[in-house]
């Protein structure tokens, strides 16, 4: 390496220190932080310390650069420090593509280069080369090196290459290669290989996992083909096959258009064969399931929004499918919705069109709403002052009278899953129930001193295009039958309430930590009136049996029959807070802590009823302690005594037993969310791309955050119901108690263990339990999932490369308690 003792003989012959042009069409910029020495005799410049050379899209940096003006060639190397460690290694950047090496030369005229011990990164791919030559077409020929996706200086694994050609932003073609983990060679070798390095996705084969499904036999699962369909769409065709004849095929499609929408569409078909055809216990079932999720970006159309969430298929799809998640397996109901909302800027109304579906996997019943249309007019204050002739709007109480209106149309079908076939479309159409419900309300609010008065009037109108009426059958008997035609009905109610607040504060001067207690009481009392409406119709059939029906029994919206009600409604809400010394704050600082967020006692008294005028008394409350413990309780109490059969009689308990209330039911829960302090540093999402952040947001459970050493969620639920026992003439308590717990903890620095389980004290057994392990191996990852007991008792294990470039480089196995296969 030349030293800094060289000098030049003629300053005027020295090239400009910023630009030089010699047999090339573009200028070359060069500079150095430490020093520059110009050798006029040999027509070269020597750059020391933080040297930089720029040419077109190329940027070369190093601690030492020697540039030859005659040949337009730059040679660069690092400089050893006092310990012999090479510092400031040459880095060549070409339009974002980076090359790091120990020594290199590059000719700016021929655009050819030579380097030793170079490290090049192409997307996720990292290449360590012993000797490499760069050609004018930017192809790089490599002799001896490593190919890996591990960005560590000493890769944890790599493919040892004898020779290869690197075509930037396209591919790498290699001669013979074999795999090494650190320095240990593995019996995984190929005579040649081809690796894509394009930034966009590439199509290719997806290798399956394998295992043993016990009664279904050995299997290969989730094998198939991946096909990108442009920048915004990709699809995967996957399949499973089992040694005893079962199989499954599915298609998973994802699409995304930036600032427009994102979504996914999945469809699957599964054939499950239990046992073998020659045996009596043989069974075969065919299942299918469709899922579609679509979300519109709010920026796409601010005044309208379209969303879809479809979950539809056969009821036993997830019961007979090894690929189903624990959540899907335990779900009894699947629901779907497609909705379009439209708002009108500057207008007080909006429109919504939707379709909904609900399916119970236990009963096989399917409910379908197609379509549903809702028109809403937001609350609008009536201009009564202007109607009275005032030119200026006033703030009088009658100017606060507001009107709301909504109209809802629905076409509704509720039938067994077996009837939802194309050949049953006409029958389903005849069974459909439809109608329109219109709702209007008028309300206001007025201050009467320290009391707030809130009157309101509600009106409902029901329209139906199918109704029930008596029809004479062929046998001469009368029966209620569905007829086409228009019918209408209506009901209304009027109400008014008074409410206020009382504050009670007690200060404490003798206590060191407790400073004050504040109690807020919010009483409310009101009246409501509902007129009597009887829509029941009666008839006798030829057998003399009395039957009843209403005209609206075939309608989607059915007005009820009610007796006249004049209710006195009452409630009492409580809030309790304390002010305590803030030990972490400045001297004399205080903070508020909630003891009871809200505790409400409510009920009503019907003055028009001939007996049992007082409703059940409801008590409900909730609070939060230390920001991570929430408690809630809800109970129902009766004020009446009962006879020997357990039926309530019109006698107050205070008269017969000397007590006010009798507990009928109670529900309580305690939820605790415990979480360790976050370690110093940022979350693992610091360097995540926008697409990766979207995936994490949609699937937060799949994101492993090692900055939180442990977390634990506990949930305890108690349900108590009292049933009357006629033999003992006393109440029997029926109690159900469950505790659920979910959490994770870091066993070692990169080990995260998660669990999800619970215990049912009534049944005396654990709820469905899953355990999982995630081990971050830098460029590898290991996942282990285990269901230790129950009907889904099984395990799965997978070791794979993190990078999507080599996502098929994995070891995977699944199995059950009677069949373990690795």
C-alpha cells in the first residue's frame, strides 16, 4: 500500500480535487476526511480516512482509496488498527445494492471490477465470496463463497458454493453446493442450484409437512403451489392427503391495493374417511368452507365504506379438519356480514345496505338476511322559534326538541342447513319473511334548577308484505296460512325522567396517605306509559281445539301484544373515589383512585297491574383496581314471597318473612391483566416494513415481543342461579365456576413459552388447553405447539428459515398420542 510520503512536482498539473473527466462521459467526485495526496508523476490521487468516490449511480467508501486518472480505476482497502483489525473496509453501493469487501478495484471506463473477501446482499439473500469479478453488464462471477439469508458476520448456516453467477435483482445460478450449519457440513447437497433474488414474489412449489393423524393415518399436509398474480394479488393452492383415504384441497388468495383496500379469500373442500370401507364402522363425510374478508381503506372514499366478513360452510368442517385452529374447533356459531355505508356531507341522514348470515354448528340452523336496508336521519332540532314568528333563533327549552327517524327493511330466512341448495331456491323464497319497521322519536332536555328533565315520545310502525289469515283446508278444517298482501300495525310509548347529582366529600388531615373520599350519587326517577294492545286472534278447528295466531306471525318485524302499563321507573347510581398521596410525584402531590366506578340499583313499579306491580330489583356494578384488575357483578332480586310450588304470590317478603329482597341470580367476574415492565429498547417492529406492520396488526397473536419478559391474563367467572325445590320447600343453588388463564414468559433470552387453558370447577376438568414454544434462532425459528389432552390431543413442531426466500427450507412434523413421526 502506498504511504503518505509521496508528493507531486507541479501543483498546476494536479487534477481538480472535486471532479475529473478522462475518457469517460460522466464526472467523478472524490474527497477524503483525513487527507488527499496528489501524485502528478503517476497521475493518481491517494485518499486517506473516510474516503469517498462517486460516479453516476456508484458510491465507493473506504479508509484508503487510490484513484488512477490514466486508467480511470479506483482501488480501495481497509486500514488495520493498532490491534491488527481491518477498519474502514471498502463499501461499493450501486443504486441501493451494497457490496462490502476487504480489497477491491473498479474501472469506471470499462465498468469492470475485482474484489476479495466480499459480502453482497440482494434482498434477503447474503453472499460471502472469496474472489469475485464484476462485468460491464453488472453480472458478478464468484469463485468460492457462501449463500445464506443470515446477516450475521459469521452466518449460522450457509450453502457452500464452488462457483456461481450473480445477476443483480434477478437470480443466482450456482454450481455444486452443500449446506453447512456453522462449520458442520450436512448431507444436503445439490449439483447445481438457482435462487431468485427479485424484489417481487416468484411462483414455486410449497413443500408439505408430514405426521401421523392416528385414525386417519400418516399424512402430507399444506403442500402445493404458490402463484403471484401481479403486484396486488397472490394465491396458494394447497392440499392434504392421508394414508387411509382422506384428503383436502384449499385455495388461499390475498389481495391488497395501497390506499384502496385489502382482503383475502379462502375456500376449502375436505373428504374425511373414518376406518376402512370393509368394516361396519366406516364413515365418509364431505365438508367445505368459504372465508372472505375485505376492508376498504378509509382514505379511498371518505363518504362511503364497503366491508365484508364471510364465514360459511358445513357445520362439521372444523370438527373433522386437522388444519382447524382451536378457536374454530370450539366455535358453535359462525356469522357473516357484507355492508355498504353511505353518508351525505352536510346532510343529517345516512344509508346502509347489508347482508348477514348466522350458522349454528350444533343445531344446523342457518339464518340469512338478504338484503337489509337501513335509512337513518340523525337528531335534528325543530325550529319552533321560527315557527312562532321569531326572526332570531332562541335558546329556549322548546328549541332543544329534537326528532330522529329510521326505516329498516329486511328479507329474512331461517331454515335447516340441508335446504340451502340451488334446487331449493324457490322453496326458500316462499319461506322468507320480509317487512319494514319505521321508528321515530321526539325528545328534549330541560334544566329545572339542579334537576334535569328529559321527556320523550317513541313511535313504531310495522309494514309486512306477507301475513297470516284463516284458510279453509280441503278437509274443511280451518288453519292459519301465509298469504301475500300488505298489512300494517303501530305502537307508541311516552316517558319522562328527572335526574340530578349529589356530591359528598370527606377530607382527612390526620392520615399520611389518605387525603379525601368523594361519593357521587346520581338518582333518577321517571314515568312511562304504554297503551294496551291485543293482536292475538283465536279459532277452533274441527276437533274443537282452540288455536291462536297473529296477523304478523309471518312478518319479519312483529309488533307484540301488551297490557296497559303505567310504570314508575327508578335507579340510583353510585361512584366512590379516594384521593391519596402520590409517592412517585413531587412532595405534596396527590392522585385519584377509583374504588367503585359505578354501582346501580334499578327497578320499576307498574301502577296498572292488578298484582305483582314491582319488578325485580337489578343491581350491577363494576370497578377497576390498580389499572389491571377489573371486577363486575350483576344480580337480580325479587321482593315477593312464593307459594309451595315456587310461584310468586302478591305478598311482599317484608310482610311474610321480615326481609326486603330474595336473591334469584348472580353473575360475577374478576379479570386480571398482569404484565412485566418492558425491557429497555424498542419493540421488534422498529425495522418492520409497512406491509409487515399491517400483518402484525391483523394477527397480533402471531407477533412475539421479547421486550416483555412475561404476561398473564386471569379471568374468573361465577354464575349462581336459585331453583325452587318442591320437596325441600327451599331454594337450591346451582353454581358454575370457571377460571381461564392465558399468558407467556421468556424462559431464556430468545425463548418464549405461551399457554392458554382454564379449569371448570363444576365439571372438575380443564378447559381446552394449548401450549406453545417459540425459539428465535436469529435466522432460524423453532415453533412447537401442543394440545396435551382432549379430543384434539396432538402436537406440531417446525424448524424453518425466517426469510421468505427460503421458506420451504424447513423440518415439520405433526402427530397424536399414538403416533409420533419426525
